[in-house]
C-alpha cells in the first residue's frame, strides 16, 4: 500500500513564505505532483518532480528527495488568492500510469 | 480548449435511485480518469481509460458502479442503487500520454444521497 502524509492546516500572513511538507511511503515511485484546490473547484496542477532536487516556477517551488520519501512545496510572497488546499500526490508503480495516490491536503490560510 | 467539463455540477437523489454523470475530456487527451473526493480528503482513484479501453478499476468501485467511454471521447459513470455512503464529489480528469502525464481535472459532480 501507499501512505501520503501532509499537515492538515497552515496559516501565514500576506507576503510571507510557507513550506508544505509531504512524506510518502510507496511501492515503487514514478513521480510526485502538487495540486492546488480552491473550495468547490477543480484541483489544478502546480508542479511535478521525478528526480531529486528543486524545481522552481515563479513564486512556487517544489523539492524532492526520493531516498527520504520527502517533498515540499514552497510558496513565496504569499497572496490572499493563495488561500487554498494543496494536495501532494504520488504515482507508484509504472503499470498504474493513470493512478495517483493523494494526500488529504494542506489547507493554507493567508491572513492580511 | 475548454477544459474538462462535467455534468451535472450537483445531483441530489434518494437512496436506492440510480444516477449517471457525464465527463467530456479535453479533446486531444486519450486518457480519462474518475476520482472520488470527500470533504477534507484528497481525491481517491476509481478507474481510468485509455481511449475506449478501461485499463484499471479500483477495489473501491463496487459492482454498483460502472463506467464507460464508448467512443474514446466522453465518459459516463453510473451508480446503481445509491447509498448514503456514495455522497461525495466525483471528479473526472484527462491527460495526454506523455512523460509527466499531468492530469487536468474537471470541477466535479457533487452527489448528495438522502
């Protein structure tokens, strides 16, 4: 089986930085995704990591360490619109290409 | 490109009734997925199609659930004899077969079984 853990909620002020951690235990590994989901809306793709290291995309960066089963999503220069749930998802075995295992999500609350 | 669309957005039904949801993926995407999400949880994989072939089905999907993608374009998910435990958001996603295979999700169908 697979287990994806991330904190339930984080609060930060506008303009600050927040780091959302995700740890995973999977049978095989073939990529880690971060999605953003506003209440009542579709999850939207933020980032994808399959090799160790940092991927930077504007205000958002994602890091992966496969040996530690660990990833984080870094949100810089927080804006009010960043208040949302952030979902960590792992693709396990390569014969389940369409199947992602999602964590429960981290609700980020941005305060003025 | 209008994105992934799902219909209806909301469905309220009585226990024991059958319901059917429709998903129209992004037109050039050959893979289509169904996920289910309950409040405070991440999406759970239900099933996926490559073109018209259903390649994997989760053990979460009981015999009351059936999904089809007859012409490799839109898909339907039917739940027969609904139960209160079926109440959830049903999300459809699509992708184009590629290296990172990122999924594009629809806004979902919120099902409430009374």
